[in-house]
C-alpha cells in the first residue's frame, strides 16, 4: 500500500511501460520520476510487466580459499519468466557481474544461464554497480536486469 | 485468510475488513481504491506525490522526524498528535518508502492507532 501512495500502481506504470518498454533505463526513469529507490521501482515495474524479465540483486562474496564469487541476495521476477530463481544462489558465472564491478557504467551482455542441469537459456543482461539494502544493511553490489530469455540448449 | 498480491502476503482481520469495506475482490484492489480516493481528494494526479501533504490529510504531522533508531520507521502518538519517525541513516528514497508505509497504516486505521506502529521486521528485504 505504501507503493500505491508513492504512485507505483498500474495506472501510472503501465503507460510508461507501453511507451518505453521494460528495461534497466525504464526502471531508472521511474526511480527518478517517482522519487523512489531503484528496488521499489524494479519491484513494481517487473511485477506489472508482461515480458519475461527479472531483476537480481547480487553481492560479491569474498572467499580467500575458493575464490571470490557473486551471489543473489534477492530478486524480483515477472510472472512470465520461464524458470525459477533461488535466493542465495552463488558462484554466478556471468561476465556482466565482473565487468560491472569495475565500472560505473551500465554493462550489457548476452550470456547463457544454465538452470539445474536441465536447460540453458540465452539471456540479455544489463548490470550496474549500485547500493541496495540487505537485512536493513546498505550494501554495494551489482543489480542485474535480465530480459529476453530464450532456450539455447536442452541438456540431456 | 491469506492474500498474496505483488509478492507480498496480506493476512489480517483488518485486511479482510478493508476488502469488505471497499467492496473489492482483493485486498490489493481495496488498498488501491482507498489510496486513489485520498489522492483524488488532494488533486494529486501525477507522481512524485507530496508525502507531507498526504500525511497531513490523514492526521499526521507533515514534518517527518529523522533520528537514530533501529527500525526503518514508526508512527508515534505524542500529545494526541501522530508523528512519523524515520531512521536517519537510511537513504532519502528508502525514508520516503518508509514514510509512505507509515502513512498507509494511518490511512487504514483512521484514528484507532493507540500505541506505536513501526516498520522493522515487517520485511526488511523488500522495499
């Protein structure tokens, strides 16, 4: 209900989605126009969009023994997204994560996401180093908008 | 009764009362009706919305207090007046979300709030 008071309701968001389409930039536009956090904008836009899309909030796990890796702290997913995402999934292999940590820019890649050894999806990623909240703590991580997943391989 | 809307679970007698009072099919729809009616009465049509104005319209002092605290925010009644207190280390955007959440409490409860309501363990991972 707090979201509605901030204007994050279908009647305000659907026209923007129809005009701009779903993207990282659209979420940023809503963030700035509605004066809300990126996460609040991402949740509302993603839950209202018809496209298969998701937003991952990822942080770097420092591991001196096994090597540093990225983990999903939380996520939001559109209803039509074709596969399950699990929070705390770690050792994410995406190039966009590593590149985004080394840049202040939005990084775009097209990469394969293998799911549970059953299928591999080719997805478009847009990643940016940003602050977000995890368990009331403000952390710096990488937020990734995932769009256009297409089955690239069915594993046997 | 449990409602799942927008990834959140709405479960309380109050939620069901709100749904029935608004004559809505879902709690989310009822909440939206309630908010839209209030926004329309204030001629607020396009975001960003003026939260202090909305707060004052539901009986909350429009100056939000930013202070050191554990929770993200809370609504307190002091001397018969309702105040919103926000965690001073949270970002402005998160404070704004918390303020909207607290306004929602007052919007639903009307004048029934007797003690302190706060946004702490409600779900800190979700804005």
